[in-house]
């Protein structure tokens, strides 16, 4: 499945919601692609238009594990105390 092709979808909503809807749709799509194993966590963050850190925070908020490590194991693996 190629991800480089873009499609424009038109939906009528009040103008003050447009930015929120665009962000939420991009984020939901990126999370879905990540969960299905189609893209890496790094690519998903890029597709969502946010930093890797912010994407990881969002995954945690949704109770989705990005890496098969506990917090302690990840800190140890990265050399963070």
C-alpha cells in the first residue's frame, strides 16, 4: 500500500473546527497505520505532523504500547536513570 498518494475529502463543518478536525484525523490515521504494522512509530509521528515524543505521549494516553518494554526496561536500554 503506497502512502505517498494524497486524496482530498470535502466535509462541511463550522470553520472554527477545521484545524482540530484535520489534526485529529491525521493523528487517528497515523495511530491506525501504526497499530496495523503498516508504518513504524517514527513514520506514524511524521504522518501525524507531530514530534516522535508527542506521538509517543499520545499513544500512552490511548494506552497503546509503542515498544515491547516496560518504562524501567526502556530507561535501562537507553541508559537513562
